[in-house]
């Protein structure tokens, strides 16, 4: 079974590699410049990536990447047998974007967020700021309630992971995603907020290895 992980908004594939178990491949989504920030471009990209590989698949994803994994499973882009959704987007978000940006800065200053992938994300964002903002707004408004219900009806195995310290996709948000998908929910008592896997990589590796 192929195991693929999909990064979140603006995140680089390198951010996740140390938190993935052996046998997992992390994909690199297209840039904001290449997509113009059109949210519909990203499911199409993932569909193409899956078509190049042999399934069945286990898909993991973080934040927007988790929402893309849900869409791939629902739309039948490939034979998806299992989902692991880490702090998933997919229901409307309430935290103001400026507060999320401040948190990113705090994670960088305190050493939670590594400098190299952070710098690459900033460069990509500044290269096409309007497109980046367009996609961010789309992710904030994304509502996959009906798609999550399809997962539940089809019986797709789904695990949703949340951190008590996350205020962007907080535990209540993640629990709702799990309920709609008919999946398992786990709240981890770890720091790091929305990127808790950077300070608790073994926790994510263990659950992805499943």
C-alpha cells in the first residue's frame, strides 16, 4: 500500500519528513504563483499525483492537506483505504488570519518552526501574495461537511489527530471533523499548536504507522 502525506497551506515537504515513518512519501503542492491561489487547482494536482502511482493508498495530510486527502477519497481519484488527518481544515475556521500569522512568527522565534522551510514558505508566499491570500481565504471558508458524511457512509477508515495547544483548528473543530467522517478522534497533550508534530514527531510517526 502506498502511503502519501500532503502538506498544509504554504508548507514545504521538508517540514514533515522527520515526522513520517519509513515508507511514507511527502508530496510538494504547487506554488501559489502557478495556481493563482485557485483552491480547485489543488485537488486536480493531487489527482494527477495519485494517477502516477499504484494504489491502494493511505493518505495523511496536515491542515489544508488533510482536506485535500478527504476530497481525493470522496471523489474516487484513487483507491484510498485509510486517512490520517492532522489538524484538518475542512470546516470554516474562526481564528483571525493576523493572529495565525503572529503565531507563525512566535513559532519561528522560539525555534519550533525550522528556519529553512519557514524561509522557503515565506519566499513562495511573497512571490505571489495575492494568490496566497486568495487560497488562504478559500481554506478558511472551506466546508466539507457533505464530503465527510460520504466518507462515513462508505466506511473509509479515518483518524483525526488534534493537539490541545492548537487554536487554529482546535480540538472541538477536529472532533467535529471526526464525527462527520465517522472516524476516530485523538487529542494529544502536546505543545506546538498547529504544528505540534515539530515538537512531538514520534507521536505522529506512531499514529501514521498505525
